[in-house]
């Protein structure tokens, strides 16, 4: 038998039936739910008088709509009635169907892609789905994880399976160690800049090579998180000792005899040396510098020493007009140095960069300094209640507050501005989130995607600067 | 699920690539717990000049005269023509819901983002992939001066239009049959209950830690 990729192995071990028409039924080990993409699925389930197939496979949390101030006041204190209703609806659905849920204010609650790994709900070798495209994050554990739509949420609830067809295999090999002060976020932004936002369409991307192996689990999550911004539903990293150590002792991790058996099985969650990939991409990790996005999709990105591009120099007419449109929206001039972009707000958070290491990285830059007067607001939003507690134990909240940052309660927050946290029209924001689409962080808002350290430095300087000079 | 067999109708050309789901239906409308009510907010940021919020009277808002769907010549269009990577971004199924409710039955593009593509089928919206060249030709035909009608036929997997335009498209067999017959996918999968149970039994011996309560 020819060698198999990690994706092939995960697919094979979850195949329930392969149908004649090419589609297949695959089994889902973990289903994560949140308030935005589940209400219509629960409604469908109830209307058809169906029950969840395997309750223990499901775990729900509230994240997209929750306010990031005063969460302890409870759901009834949410001002926006539509946000409140959506959260109450999830609470009711979980109560009536008996689904385990971390409700608002529970310290275990937080962004769905932060809490899965934190709880050990995400394990190597699992299939993990959620009605959210950044489910790709969980692939950092050697799990087959991807986003699904609401109809599929209902399908998974009812059958514990998904109708799927196999994706193609792509490997992105990051050579060499990353340079000093260059992070996982810079790596994934640079990769998307290289392959484009549709570069991985139809593929499961395995991230490999020294540049990936040397990353912590949190860094790997940051990379896999944004596989979707490279067009791929699935990002993957092979299991190694770091993976196993990260999982050990988590509330839902295997215990006792199970632990031994599990780790033995997980050792096989790597691509065979002779496995065949449909596409191979090589990224030279040593050449990457801290990245800043200048446009309205994540491939519109460049290094901190770079410039905003000149559309006149692009001879592809569709790309040229896309650049022109983006510069108009972003209020930027062709050839403008990235370092000349001034910021109105700074947001450190989101499922890409709100874990404890991210906060430590940012705090290290901020320590003893002050947010620039020209910056209206700089906020830090931890990814979960537990991340928040940990950061407070380490005194990071004090570092941030003393520098003039707001220290908030956990949630998606200004990553997509479904709650009260948002940009005003025309405002520039250094954001550690994953999407810089028009209006993503508030109507007319202008998002620049960066790493936590770069966002922190930008808050202090009031404009983008090369954080490597600050470390 | 809603059936799709054949659609003949006006084409609305939206000449943009990388149209993301935030553009198709902005996040403030995702707070709804229903499946309906999204059509009026399709492409909200482009379609209206003033910012929109759920619950407002959208009919009273100012329309952006430069936005293609606001051109009366394209009123009643049922086929949306777009560029590369349409539907990129989030997994929100509200995107196909909004497109369908607006009145479109099919979307034609050189490529689609995976999750959007998948979600469309679940709702009876047909995403049709044609080549760049064919899409270019259609953009040439479907102008405001001369709106055109084309047909998208799922049975024959053909798109046909004026000036002898004709192109065939691929679609996988399962999705095709589900759309043609409007099948309930959950019902279909539940017919395989025995296979699912058998898988669980086998898997629970291989990887028991996955099945602990
Ligand atoms: S943090 Fe942002 S990208 Fe992540 S799940 Fe929340 S809204 Fe989506």
C-alpha cells in the first residue's frame, strides 16, 4: 500500500460508508456549538422530532454576541435585545436537548476554538466540526477539523455523521527556523500572501517543516486557524511530543489506561514518508519579517519594511481594480510605507491570537510603556475565562491596564463586532484577528491584521513599527 | 430541501472577485434565530447608502444607485454572475439563505469558497462553476444596456444563452440527485443507521477514550 498522508489516515479512520456516487458518510467525534449558527439547526431537529445522536459528543459555548464588559451581570444585562435573544435561545436549546454548555459567565466559557483545546475536548485523531469556519484551528492537534453550515450542524446533531467527499492533499513546508521576533501569525499571513486567499481551495493543508515543528501548540493553532483564509477548510499539523504534552491532564483528556493507549495511537498521526501530496508549497521561513495587512482580504499583506502596492504596476486588470478598490476603502496611498500607517484603535484578541502566550507576548512589549495619545482605544480580550484567570495570576492585566489598555471579559468581541465592540467608519485598527474584510470590525472600519507583539507596539507608537527593534 | 431542475432567467453581473460572506450578509443580521428575513439585507453595505441594523425599515433606506442590483434593468434577475472565490470567509449559511430569498436560484463563478459551495446545495441554490473564459463571455453579454436571459439546466448540466452561448458544468452525482429530487439529506443518512452503529461499535474497541461519557 502506498504511504498515506495524515489527512488520508484521519479520513480512513472515520469513514462510515463510501457511497457509489463518490460521496461518503464520515463519523464526527466532537461537535462544538455556539449561538450564531445553531438556532435554526435545533429548530429543524425539533420540527422533525429528532434527537441528538450522541449527546456526549457535543459541547456548546457562547462567544460571538457576548458583551466583554460586566459579564457577571448575566444574560439579562445584555443591552442589544437581538444578541440577548440569540444567547437565550442557545441556553434554552442546550437545556431542553441536554447538551453540555458553558454559559455566559462560566469561567470555562470563551471563544469556541479556544475552549475546545483548553478543555481537551479536541484530541489528536478526532474529527471535530463546528458551525464556524475557524474550526480549522483544531487541526493543530492532528485532528480533522473544519467548519460546517447550519444544515450540517443539524445533520451532525441528528446522525453524528457528515456527508463529505474527500479533499485534496496539500502540504505547506516551512523551511528553516523563523527569524528573531517573527511569530506564527507572521508566518501564516506571509503564507497567505504567497498562495492567495483561494490557494488552498478544495484542500486539506498540512503545515510541516522546521518552521512549524519549532512552534508551540498555541502557535500551531494560530497557523491552522487561518488555513481558511488561505481557502482551505482544513489545516493540519502532525502529532509530536508537544501535542501530547499539551493535551495531558486536560479535563476531557483520556486518563489512566486510556491515556497509554491513546498516546500510542496518536504516534501514528503523521504523514508517511512516501505519502503523496497533490500540491506541495515551500515557504522560506527565514525570510519572513513581521507582517501587516494593508488591504481588504488577508492576501493583501506585506512585511513591516514594505510599502502599500501601486496598482498601476499590476498588469492583471482584475487584480489591479481589486487593489484600487481596497486602497480607496482603506484610505491609503499607493507606495505609502507601512510604517506611516497610523492607528485609531488596537484590538488584541480573537480565536487566532487570544491565548495565554499571545497575551504574554503582547504584555512583554507593552510593559512599562503607554498607549499613544492618538490611539482612541486599545483593548485586550482574552479567549476564555480561564485564559483571563491565568493572565491575571501572572499580573498581565496590570501591565496592560497601566499602559492604558482596556482589560475585557472573554469573547469574539471586535473580531467581528457582533457585540458592542467595534470600529467607527474610517478608523484604522491594528488587529490580531483573522479577517480584514470591508466592514468586518464595524461598518467602514479599516482592519490591519498583525501579530500580538506588532499590535502591542503599534498601540504604543500610534503607528506600525518593527517590533523586532523593541524586543 | 428545495428542488432545482432548470432555471431560465435574467443574469445580474456583479463584477467582483473574493466576495466574502460579510459582504453577502453582514454580521449584524446573523443575530436572527430564523432562517428567513435575510433577502432584504443581501449585499447590505453595497446596496444601501446608509448603515443598516436589524429591525429598521429597510424599504425606507437610501439605495446606492451605482450598485448593480439597484439597476432596474436587472430587477427580477434569478441568476447571479460573479468572479473568483465567491463566498469566501465564514461558514454562515445565512449567505445562501439571503441570496435565495432575494430571488436568485443559481450563482455562476469561476470558483467558489468550499463552505459556501457546500451550504448552497443544502438549500437548493445551485452554484455553477464555469471556466474563466466562459464567465468572461457571460460578463460581456450581461450588460446594463442589454440585459440577457440565460438557462441553467441541472439535468443536462448545461448553461445556455444568447449568441449561441453554451457551456457545460460538472457537479458531483450525490449533490445533483439531491437537488433534482429535493431530497432530505438527514433522512437519507438515517437510512444508514445500522452502518453508523456498526462503526461506533468497532471504533469503540479501537479508540475507547473517544466514547467515554
Ligand atoms: S474570534 Fe472571530 S473568527 Fe474566531 S470564532 Fe469568533 S468571530 Fe469567528
